[in-house]
C-alpha cells in the first residue's frame, strides 16, 4: 500500500445512480484499480471529498483500518447504502386506512 506513516490520502467518489453509495480509492492511483464492471453499475463517479485516512479514524459506517485494508487488497473500498430496516418497510406495506 502507498501509505505514509500509517496514513493514506484517499479520494471518495459518490455514485450518481444510487444514494449513499461511495467508492474510496488511493488518491494517487485514482480509479485505475476499480474493475470496469463495478464502474458500469456505479455510474460516472462524482468526486465527493479527499481525506487522510488513519487506521483509527472513525467513518460514518466503518473504520479507517477497514477501508485502508480493502484499498491495499483490491485497490478500492465500496460503501453500500444502509439496508432499510424491516419495520420501516412494513410501514409502507401497512394500509393507512383504519378498519374495525
């Protein structure tokens, strides 16, 4: 991995097709390690931010160490949207009209 002192300069891209789907990559390598098939499903990546990752850095849904390990192993980390809670889905299935 191209880390410096346990740090990684990371660029985060958001997907134009799916809310809350993000792709983390090593800023110096960009998208070159991301498989073409993934980019096709992801859509044209939109740069969201650049940050310095450290193993202990907390992120919204993961830790810096997990993201750094994935980037070292595969060249990218894909953050999927959160799963919808079952009970929230039930709210949409429940009839809104009360019947007695």
